[in-house]
């Protein structure tokens, strides 16, 4: 389909483009920014006056729940929710049933994502078989099937020697490993950040050192093995400092943060609402401010939703018995725009952390606006607002922001030149 987007503010953080102009697509590619090519005829034109056109958002962690957990979400439902949040490309973690540790499971995910057509899906394969931390998964076969990186989530390896051998193997084939650094023993049984709020509520705590001890070990192993590493879901200011020090030493490391960690703190737990039960936990205001500064400086180059939809029953038990996670991909762009509203980031920098930054972290061929690139776009109205929950597409409504009025509204999401969301 040929498409013309007319009179929009076009922002491409990758090239520094920021001007009011037109953009034209054909056969799934951007064919012109500015005047249309000679002989070009658009099947559809969008009057985008007052709208911003940017690269479609790239989300590095969206749990699709399929296969195995369809009561929580499906590939169709969660990619539809992602498109409503302005996301055109997403990575799904390997915690499915069966675990995403074989080419057959990867092919199933990719096939169903193509059938749905709402967003591009890039699977993250399991680093170990069954995520058990004992035997290496079929990394090369998974890469050849379409996995873009490999990780074990919060399921740590049984011993450091095995992890080191896995990293050496990954480095041999130039594979990217995604770390969720949390010490299993220090975090065992914990429900909230170990601090004043957890003590007041009588909740078992997870200390900051659960992250920093594991992070320091992982960074040393990265230095020893030379593996490309991405550190996901940072929660502490000190953790961000360790990443900055590693980058200053020239280590090939990148990092992301869950958007809700830049908004919320452990003070949100005061009423025992299970909607704020996440792992790793919400931490202090000082940690949130440190993470914000790391995002601003570029030490953390990617903001992700870390979307984890749940069925309603999963959040109805007492706090400690509920399942952790927030359904958040559907509000990724409006929620992120609060960081511009707060004066932390300007709009082009925010869009960089949501598109080109995450794409570069995992070497994904997306996240930019240029002639010849895939026509993956988000069009949004920065002056409008979104009331969260008025329309809800995810199967999981475990979102603490439902009912909130957020800045900005996604009007169109375009994937390979086709409109996958119109709002």
C-alpha cells in the first residue's frame, strides 16, 4: 500500500531530523521524506497537521504469554495492545510453556506473530535448557531460527562456572546475552525493597545488594569472556553506576529500565495493592532519581515496558501470594511522555530511548526513519490526552495506571507500511 503522511512534525532521533514535512511509503518502505517521488500516487493520505511522526517504538521486553499461558495473554492480544501503545517492534522473553529453548517454539511464536500482523516480534531465546541454569540451550539453532539474544530471566545459573562457559560459547558466535542481575540467595522469599516501607508493612525485603552483587559478578564475567551483554530491568541507582563504570572501561554493555521504575517507588505499596507487586521490586525515591539520571545521560539507552499481563485472579490474593508484574505495553508512549512533562527529557531524546536506543542495544534492523528503511511509524498527538482503560486490548488489566489521564494519544501505528492501529 502507498501511504502519504502530510504536514507532520517528523522526528528521527537517529539522524537528528526534526522538522514539519511529509513522509511517503510504498511496498513497506519509506520512499521519501519531503516531496513525493515522481509519479508517486498514494492510495491513502493522512492529514497529520499537529501530529508527531517518529520511528515505531521498540520494546525490549513484552511477555506475550503464548504458548502455554493463554489465560494471561496471547500473541494476537498482546501485539494488538503493543500497537495501541505505539510499539511496532518488540522482544518477547523465553518464559513460555514449553520454554523458548528450541527452534520449534521459536517458529511457533514467529508464525503466530506474522499471522496477527500487529507488530514485529523478535524472540529472546533461553540461555539454558528449560531455564534451569544447568545445560546450554541450542543457541546457534535458535539464532538461525530468528532469536536475537539469549537470557535466563531471573532464573540464575546453578553455579558461576557454568554461566562463564555459557558466556564463552555465546561470545564465540557473537551472540548477545541478556542479564537480569539478581542474586538468588539474597532475593529469596522477598516481596519488596528492603527498607522502611517493607518494614512498616511487614513484608520480606529484597536488598539493593541482590542486584548489585549479581551485577558486579556479571560485569566481571563479561569482561573476562568478551561477550556482548545487555543488562535488563535495572532497579537501583548503584546498579546504574556500575553500568556507567563498565561502559567507561570500554565493555560492550548496554542497559534498559522498566518505564514504571522511572515513575513509581516503593511508597506505592502503602495500601498493599498487588498491582504494584513486581519483580525485581520497586525501590526508593533515590533509586528512581538515579535511574532517571542514567536515562538522561544515556548510560541506560533503552526504556522498556516489561509488560507482564495476568488474569484477574492472579492479583486477587493477599499481596505475598499474588503473581508479580504490570500490564503496561498499551500505555508505553503516553506514560513515557510524562518524563517530557516532568522536564527530565526533551521529546527527541525520549523517542531515542524508545526506538533507536533499544534497537541498537540488540542490533535490531528497526528504529529509524530514512529512505529505504522499513515503514514502521508511530503518529501521535502530543497535545491530546489518553484516559487509561477507556479502551483496553491486553488480556491482562493488572495496570495501576488504569483511570489515569496521561499526556499524548497514539493516533496511528504503521508496520511495514500497513496501519496496524488507528485510534
